[in-house]
């Protein structure tokens, strides 16, 4: 019985999993994309491939190091082809 109570308490305290939101940023401004990352902390950004616009490129981007190791990069937005953001790289990985 004690084990069951401890398991239930652990499940209740663990809280819901943090889902990563997805955004199609092809029609967004650079400031909108940066505001999303600041607000959400992490997001999957999707946009047309610069080499082949019929393909969609996507990856995880972050506002800081809470979720992964941030790597400076750029993404194309409606008003800026090189909007500065941080790509998500796993801690200790590529």
C-alpha cells in the first residue's frame, strides 16, 4: 500500500510533459519568430528550403541553454533572409 501511495504521489508531482510547439515561419517577421522563442523557450520552426522551395526544412530552435546547447544560426523569414536565432544542439553532442 505504501508503494502505491508513493507511485501516485510521484506521478502527480511529475506534471505534464512539455510539448514542443511547431510553427511555419515562411510568412512571419523576424521579430515574431524571435518573440515566439523568447515566450516558448523552445520551438520547432518550419520554412521552405532555400535551395528547393517545394521542400520544408525544420529543426528545433531555442532562446537559451535550458533545453540544449544553443548554436547561433539564421533562418529565413518574410522580412529578413538571415534572422538570427539559436539552433538546438544536444548537450555534449553535435
